[in-house]
């Protein structure tokens, strides 16, 4: 189908919403109009019930964030709010987060909006009968490197930033975020003098009568939908489900039996994985007291990467750790409580059952090429505790 409907929600202080019936194949507007904010959309739904509808909301109400998560899928989705917690100034409970597919260690686009705005938009769309394909902020409907400017609002989508703001603030935002070297195609409202607002553009702008027509003509919607999670659209008609009810019930029963069998087979493995995860958390908390643990494995990897990056290119820290680990295999009677590295030596605080365990470990470290100096050892409740210093043995 080459036709679609665009529905623009009102910006703050506006009392009307705009709609546009657009023909994609001919790239022209078939019809357009406005409705009062408190007016029902039922008539619009009856007229355009067969058309896919994009709901465009003011971008100044929606924040675009980009995050990288160590894990994808449901695990990454569960960790997403905690990754954004420090960047957001609002209570997480009052925010709605919408994102695309989360893949491990890849940048993920996230749209953040207050739930009160989502409630308002959803209430306006309730019982409209429209086939809403997606709800997106205006900048998420545009291709990259585009600036859409009228007398009141500016909408910007660059490769590394996107926003909507008052036109008079565009110059300051561009200097802070885009920089002098950035360029973009400018679409300006007809009869407006853009140079008075934004003098950085040297090329003449494209002009328009209605901003929604520009969005429809350039339409490149992001693969994200604000109508997701708690705000996912629900189908009002379930006639097909009713007709297929018994076949679906039989299929679900068979699948349930299959999943039950698989669950019984892997339950022991899951318990062991849980024990490993708990052990990693305990190790991380012992190593970094007071730190908040979200994903112990990825956080430990980040700490090691930071240590490796902070050291010089000829650092021996990680190779030394490998040699210490080889010397420690099977040494259950000895535990490292603290480790300090200054680039030339490693100082260790260790607990052991007795002096024999320390002697055995020192001998193993010597085989790995270390010169070991002992500090003071004292008696503890369940063994001994003391210090060791490791240096590279003289050749």
C-alpha cells in the first residue's frame, strides 16, 4: 500500500493536532486537516481504518540515548534502566523506555519519555480505530543530517545527535553539540528568514508550508516504537484466536510437556550456574568493597580493561597475574586478601592455614620466575596472615 496517515500530536501549549494523508508513490499530500485536542479521533479512524498510521510526537518531550550493554536479549533489557540511571534526572519509575533490538557489546538506541506524556497520548488514541504502526518523536522520523525549522520549533537529526527545541535556541545547541564542521540539509518554513535564526547554513534552504509534509516526504522511521512494553497496542478483535482456540490449546499443551521435560533435565545445571554467579558476585564485592553489582562478570572485565589501559604498553601486570594463577592451582589452603601493583612489584596480603602452605606457595611462585620477599606474619583465629612482595627474579 502506497498511502499512509501521519498524525502529529500537539506541542506544549498547542490546542490542535494535525493529520496528513500522504501518497508515498507520488510523494504528495492527498488531504490534511486539524482536530482539537479534546475532539474524538473516531471519525478519522473510520475514514482511514485501512491505512498504516504513524503517530509523531514532539521531540522535546522524548530523550534519545545510546548505550552499550555487555549482554543482549532479555538480560540486556533488564539491565538497561540501570545503565541509564546516572544519565537521567528523573525517577526510573516515572519513565518509559523504548529501544530496538539489544545485541551484546553493540550500541543500542533508546528513547526515554515520561509516563505521564505516554498516558496523555494513549488516551487521545484510545478507541480511534487507527492502525498505528509506530509512535515516534519527530526527529526519529527523519533521515540523518536534516534540520527542520519553523518560527517556533526546530527539529534536528544528525549522525551523533537528535533533538527538538525552540528555534531561537538552535544556534546555541548547534555550537555545543554539532560543532563548526557539521553540515545538514535545511528545510525552512516559507516566508521565514532562516539566516536571522541560524546563520551557519550557507546553502539555500528548501521551503515548506506544513512541517508534517516534510516529515512525510523524508520519512525514515527508526526501528523503535514508543508503543511498546506497558504501552504496546492491544488488538480489540480476537475472532481469529477464538476460531483457532482448540488447535492452539493442543499445541500449547504439547509444547508445555516438552518444556517441562527440558526444565527437569537442566534444573541441576541452572542451580550450578546460580552458584557460580553468586561466587562471582562475592569475589567482586571482596575485591571492590561497597561497589554496586549489576553484572559481576562484565564489571570485572571492565575493571581489568581499565587497569590494562591505565598501565604502560610494556606492562607486566596481566602476565604476572597469569603466572600467579598457575602457581596457585590447587592451593585451597591459602587465600589472597589484597593485591597492590606499582609497575615493578606486586604486594600481597594473604591468609593461610599454616606456614607450610605459605612455604609451598612461595616455592611454586619461584618456579614461575618470581623473587619473593616475606613480610611479617601473625597468628589469626583460623590460621596465619601476612605480607609477600613479588618481583621479577634476576636472570
